[in-house]
C-alpha cells in the first residue's frame, strides 16, 4: 500500500566550489543511494518531499556572484538532470515529488523547481514554504528556519527577504576562500555547515537585558572579527550589485526588538525572541515552536529540517515533532553526524528515521537511525505547562472565549472559538524559573450559542503545591508520561499536566 511519505532536507547542492558544504565527490553517492532506496520502495512510497535547503545560494565568497539555480542543476547532472537520481524518483512515483523552500534556497521560484524534470516528462512540484502531504491537515511540513531569529525571512531591510544569516554565511565562506590550501574544500574540515566561533547564547541573554541591544552588531563584529574579515569589503549579491558589512549592520540593527514586538512585546515577546535566538544557536526550542505551530493549526505531526540534527519525536506532548537531519556532513564528521531522512506512515503518522551508511568501498546502504527526542524546554529545565483539550466534538453548539484569568504563567495557545464537532488545545506555560518560582495556573470561560458558560480551571505548580483541574464537564487527566486516570480524578504529582474536558449537549 502506497501510504509512506519520504522527507529529505538540507542537501545544500551548489556549484561544488571549495566553499560549498556539499561536494559531489563526497556526498553524491549517499544522495543517489537514498534516491535508489525510494525507487526500490515505490510500491509503498506515495511521495518524496524535498524539505528545504535542497540547493544553496549562500556559501559564496564576497567577490563571487552566487550561482544561479540553472548553474547548480548543470553542476549536479547526476542528481538533478533529466536522467539523474531525482528523475528516477519522479518516474517511479509518477511525478509525486514536492519541493518546499528553506533559507539557503528561499529565492527559489516555482519556475526553477518545475524545470527539474525526467526524460519522460514528470516535473517536481512547488509547494512554497508550508506543505501538508495529500492535503492531510494532521501533518505539517516546513523547513523550520521561520522560527529562528537569524535565518527567518526578513522583509524589513533592503535585502528582503534575505535574513542576516545569509551574510554571516558569506563571511565564513570568504574566510575559507582566503585560507583553504590549494585543492582543499570545506567538506574536509570539521563541523562545517554549523554556526561556529560565537557564543550566541550569551548574545541573546544580553539582548534580553536591554531591548535596545543590537544583536546584529554583535554577530557581525564577533564573526567578522574572528574570521578577520574587513567590514568595508564589497559583497557581491546575486544581481551583481554590492554591499558591505557596515551596511548590513545598519539594516539589521533592530532585529531583536522587531522579534520582540512581532510576538506581543514586553516580557512575553522577549521570551519568544530569546527562543528564536537559541533555536539558531543550538537547535533548542525547535520542539517548542513545532508544538506551538501544531496546536495553532490543529495538526498532530510537524516535520522540519534546518538544524542538521535528526530528531525522532517530542517528549511529553499531545503532538509530535520530527527532524529529518541533513545530507552534507563534513568528511571529518561522518563518524558522528549522519546522512539521514524521515519516512511518515500517513495512516498511523508513525515516523521513522533512516541513514545512509558507507562501509569501506561498498556503496552506501540505508539503515534505521536512532535519534534523540526534543523537548519544549531547554535542558535541564522541566515543563510545568498545562495542556488542556476542550473536546467539543459531540456538542451541537460552537464555543466562544469570553474570559480568562492567569495566576501564574502565560498562554502560548488560547483559541478564541471552538467549533461544534471539533476540539482545541490550550497551552498555558510557566515562566522560566529565573522569572518565576511558580508553575502554571489559570482558568478560562467559554460560552455556547445558548448563552451557557463553561468554566475550566487548571494548574501545574512547582514544589509543595497541589495540581488542580476542574470544570463543569467530565474530564480525564494525567501528568508527564503517566497513564490517564479515571474520569474526574486529579493527579497527585508530576509535570506537565494533561487534561481533556469533554462537552456533550
């Protein structure tokens, strides 16, 4: 049965120049092995989704015009050509290959994508920045850079939609252009394709202390200084025009405060901005953003790439998050960083990770991959959230939020309405311990179309306090990974709190 969707991200195909992360002499055989695995499993695979950063326009030195999409295709004919590996997948899946953009390829257009075709006439489909396979709303696929401060599209500058991360990548590429030995390329070096040389965590922590703090200045000064790259050097853009790091600094000077304001301002906006910064620093909080997106869109599974770190699930959650990993680790890192992809069984939404492994001179083989799970809190923190489902699926009346009260914590997701025949998830999260020693506690009131009010109260406290959940309906509750208790029983301990209130009318 063709019920599986294969998700592959972060190939970073470019022109195979020395500063390109992907080098076909190293990575091509792994990628072709993955494509052949898809072809050989075409009786059960319904679609291949290319989940962003498939091509890369960012890794060029300052004095080089970044490659065009067409040039990248020409330089990687065995992968993208009409008789290449991807074309074989197109034919095997009867054209069911879909392209979602990331950050390194955010300038890719639909005409670029559909130009990739097989000799029999199948073309890759373009899905923009967000995709649900088979229009199944339970599953959301997006690259994930939208949640990261330094790599999300930025429409506020003259370089829109390019983010500051584009220029950071160009700085590093220019440094290696100047310092690589003849015949050497960056894939021979350790830890390429990752942020390096700057403690971003300390940078964003400083930014919280002063909302006027220019995180752009720190990024440019820190990385350009480490790499000894002059900030007055011209940087050649894809249209042939030039800029400098001094101009870049000015354009992105208010990056942090813009994130704060876009997320509600004040303390809560700053918390989201910090999470977005840390998501770029070490991939922490990607699970937090995935869960927020899933709750907002009533999805059950979010699959992303971007971080180059495979993730097999989300701990203690109503929903799931998986990261497909990446395809271009450095040679020096092949023993510790895997070339991986994800497979979703669309009937059950069970998701499995696989890796391409090479032993000796043999062709790479495809094997299952064990990967860590993510959390919505930064290790070693604990989650004292209240996850509250209001199940209105058996009710004949829509519900409208008419009031809410907060004792401790803040709402991450608070639906203003819940239609008849559906359910919705509320997320009340505690503030970090540095801001509050309490957990989360609050209440909401919804009104139905007959003007009947439903009060729901819940709390997941820290230390020496009792968990609470109550409402004018039947509920089931549990904490952490524990079992669901009998109706209307409240857990005595644990965290986070999960509770489902069921309405019937």
